[in-house]
């Protein structure tokens, strides 16, 4: 899994857990709904600056968000190593 | 202070503390030295993807790096509030 896909997965998971729609998140973070949708499909590389806006809107700490992404990438890699 | 400037400050500080030159960091992270220099002057908005490459090259955890950036932004804001 690449980084954009890991970010996509964590973003979608947190947003859904918070019960917020893509539209609501887009509005809160002053971004386009299409952009949120692209992020959640791993089609865009987000800047740290924009991630600050999104995590603020989701009311999560940005470093905790990034930790989840790093853990996600590590888990995928260790699963690969176990399988090979 | 904006986010790019906070990232610039933390990046430069960690790189210098580790005794690594901009050239060495650029080589390790497979980036251009000019780009590292622009980042350290807050002239570029880094993607999370590229920040992963840089923090790996600096041998620091990306979530710890981001925490330092968030703290830097918070300190600046609380200093502003104290002054006003």
C-alpha cells in the first residue's frame, strides 16, 4: 500500500466514525467535496497544510492521524513479510 | 506563523541537530537540494508523502515531527494571545 492509499483509508474511517459526510467535511475545511472524494480514493497527494485543515475539521490531532497512517503502512509491510 | 514556516523551522533544526547537510539529506531522500532549501525557507508546501521520505532519511518518526510542528504553531499562537 502506498502512502496516499493509507491516508485515504484512515481519513475515510475517521470521517465515517465521526458521522460526518464528505460534504460536511468539505464545507468545514473549506475544500471541494470532489477533492475529499479523490483523497479518500488515494488519487491525490495531500499537503501537510491541507491535512491540518482536515484534521482540525474532524477534531482529531494531526500527529495522531499521521501515527495511524504510519501504523497502517507498517502493518501492511509486516503482513507482506510474514506471507513471503 | 504559517504551517509552511513551522515545518521549515522544525526541519532545519532537526537536520542541523543530526549534523546532516542539505545535500546529504537531499541525496538520502532522493530530492533536489534546492527543494530542501526552499522547504527550509517555508517557500514550499510539502506533501505528507514527501515528508515521509524526509523523516525516514532523518531517522525521526513522522508523527513526532508533526507533533513538533503543531506545538510550534500553538506556542506562537499562545504567545500572540499573551501579548495582545
